[in-house]
């Protein structure tokens, strides 16, 4: 996806936020959120696959974060197998062989 396509998606979301009628605006937002929920699982899996592939190629955590467009902490979480909300982050392993 090009920067232009990302901009178009962002503008479409901005247009939803600018709907004058509150009820119509909330209904449109609900539809967008429902559609996105369907996509999230696939999108997360694609990101996870890419992170693991880049790591297998020897890329550093920081380089992976830069290439994927996410934070270093998110890359670390993905590689540790964590995909939750932030409130139940796994504890660091006491195993010296575990890089987590």
C-alpha cells in the first residue's frame, strides 16, 4: 500500500468523524469498528509472520521495528509470544537460555 492509499483511508475515517448527525456518526463508526475487528486477526498474523521472518534473517529488534513500522516493545512482545492488551504481559523468564 502506498502512502497515497494510506492517506485516502485516513481521509475516509476523518469523513466519518465529521458526520454532523450524532446518531448517523455513531452508527457509521460502529460499522467501521465491526469491520476492523474482522480484519485484526489476519493483520496481526501477517505482522507476526513478518517479524519472525525478519528475525530469522538475523535482523535486530530495532531494525525489525523500523521495517514493520511499530515500536521496539511491540516487536519484543511478538517474539515473546505475547499478543494481549498490556495488562497481562508475561513475566521475564528466569532461564538464562531464553532471550526474553
